[in-house]
């Protein structure tokens, strides 16, 4: 019985930016007796069903965006006589759909870390059940990834998770409902150990692939103090301290290492945290700006963000602290007007953010927005190819609509074109060259231009274009650019790299404290 793990994707680029962590975590959770899993990441190359033999187990992880392709993979694997097991956010939300469309023999809901070895045992014994609930694994029990199985020269960045869950409740996001609002922070030693393993292999850029790297804000601490809630205050203070401990350890890693994370804008008001990020070489952060207007922020339940000039000041605070921002903006909110596109493009430029992504409002399953839309909006019942829009992920990508409900003042095409225009403006060669002055050498500036162009090809043209020829052209260009860009990110491997002194001390203390 061999074990396969597949990350489905409609587009393959030959080279990928970030290592898909879940594949290597499940490989880490696979008991040794089954051998090393055969890993297929379709963002690199399409899955080859011929590698599957009767009796094998094929694990497929899906989110809404790749569910349809995942179902194709499931059917192919099933035809070859394999036991097919689905997991991931979309499988957690729609286990029955996964059984029907993906021919799943078993579906996992929740985290896979602990339940995966049990599934394999059951496959071996012939007692595989239809459903397994992995629950929410505590931070100190997250399984470490098996980076020794990474293919050579295919990825630009390593990825390590330091915390799951997010205390916020944005209406367009499913993270707080699927991963929970309680931050589950992983032990510092385990995080650093994985990063060391990646640097030994030559990865010097690491994505801290967290839901929210800043789970405790100064406002949270002040609220706990005001409420005279010592228990809560103690918990929050300990969580915050652990973030600082982690950043202190990151600072001790080889000084060519660079980290990138996801964070809420509130961190801009925490100079101590920003200073620690700088020392830790966390040089970039994805910040969900979402909307540049107060009405837009209210519409997505993101009142903790700022709008207008206050927003510019907050974003500039990151830049001043040496943290480059990848700002994420949403278009198509009911409060958006025709002028919102130019307003956003102008603000993105003025605020000094380094990269930006502009997406159209999409009701993702598991979110408050989706539930409201599916229940109340007539457009959710409209059929495309016989599929109701409320199950739009079952429509092939080329025919899938980009806008999901009628906008009060704009047509769907106006929103799509407006979004495309803002991408074009932000990523015009002259604007990119101007922004590239944030790095010093000519080589670094050229690298900056290349990466900006790659980002645009991979995410803008393949994401919002309606024309499949344009998508195919972009994927082809991205293939070439990605191969070039990878060389700019990786470094010489450091097989002899030892873990930081503090970490080893920490482990010794942990050993002394842990019961024999
Ligand atoms: S969008 Fe970000 S801040 Fe909001 S709930 Fe999701 S992870 Fe948390």
C-alpha cells in the first residue's frame, strides 16, 4: 500500500512561489512503515494517475478554488483502484459533495495532523470509515513538515506555520470559523527547528504561513485591563510574549534570511512589535486593507481598519519600520462607486506599499457573506451550465462568473474592468521601477521588477481575465518568469547549520521541566 498526496491545481507553472505546507505536514504524519508518500503538487506539474496502483491511498486536500480539479483527481485515482481520502477546508464544509463528486471513500473534517495515521491504519486493516473528524489540534501538537521530501529546485520560498486561528470576524473570511478565534500558537523551538531545516536546504526566504501573526493587539490588552480580568490579561500577555520570544530566535538565524507573514493593520500602532519584526528580519507582511472607505470597511465588519489619510499613515508606519506591505484590496463591495477604483489606486501609491493585490468580492463558503448571499440573494439561484451559482466552484473555471451578485450602481463588467485597470496602473513598468527604489543595488532593483511582473502574471491575469487564451498566455509567461525569479530567492545550502544557541538552551530547559 503506497501513500500519495495531491495538491490539485488547474494551472501548473513548473516552479512555484511557496511550498504547499499541508502536503509535507501530512507526509510528516505518515507512519514510517508506509514509506515516504509520493507527493504531487499540481501547481508544478499535473498529477499523473498512472503512478497509482490498486490498493494505494490517495489523499487530496481542497479549498473552494481548487475543489473541482480535486474532484477530477479523486475520480482518476478511484478508477485506478485506490482508496481516496479528501480533506481541507472545502471538504470540511461539504463532506457530502466531496463523496458525490470526488468519489471519496473517506472525508476528513478539521485538522489532519492526528487523524491521518489512523486513516492509514484503517486502510491497511480494511476498516476505512466514511468520515473522520480531526478537530482542532492544539498549537504545541502541530506536526512538523518533512522538508527532506521537497523536490529539488522547484520552490522559491519555504513555509512554516507559527499560529492557527484568528480572533477577528471579517465577514468575507472563513478562517475564524474553520480554524477558530482562539489563536493556537506553536512552540518556538519547533518553528525554529523547521526553519533551520529549510535554510540547510538553501531556502532563505520563509513565509510564516499564519492566519494572523499578530493575534494580540494593544487594544485587546487595554480592554482586559479595563475589565479587570486578570485571567484574560495573563493569557494575552503570555501569547504576546511568545511572539517576542519567537522573533528573538529568528533574529539569531543566518543574517541572509528574510521572513514574510500576514498581519492585521493594528500592528502599525505597536512600535515595540514592529521593532521586533525588524530585528527578526520579517521584511514583508500581507495586510488586509480591503477598502479605502469607512462604508466599505463597515460592510466587511472590519471596523478595526482605518480609511483615507489615517489608512495612509498606518501603512506608512510599516514601511518606516522596514516592513514591506503587500496590501490586499477588495472591489465590488455594495458601497463601492465608479470612483472607488481610482481612489484605491491613488491611495495604494501614496501609502508606500510595495506590492498589492486587487480581488473582486467573492462569497466564499464558510463565511458570513456566503450564508447571507446563498439565503437572501436571488442571484445565488441562477444556473450556469445547470449548476446553481451558490455552488459556483462546480462550474469549470473558464465559465465561472467573476461577480456574484448584482451591484447597486455598477455592472459586473464595469467592476471587472475597473479591477483590471487598477492592476494595470499599480503594476505599470514605470510605477514598478519607481517603487523599486526601496532596494539599493541595481541587481536588487531588477529582481524587484521581475518579481512584480511575475506576481501580476500569476495572480492578476490568471485570476480576473475572462478570456481563456489570455489565461493560457499568462501561465506560459509566468512559467518562464518563475524559473528566473527562483534563482533570486534561493541561496547556497547550509547543511552544517546548527540551531541557534538560545534554542538549544530552551530545549534543555524544556527537557528539565517535562516529566520523565
Ligand atoms: S481576514 Fe484576516 S483578520 Fe479577518 S478574520 Fe480573516 S484572518 Fe482574521
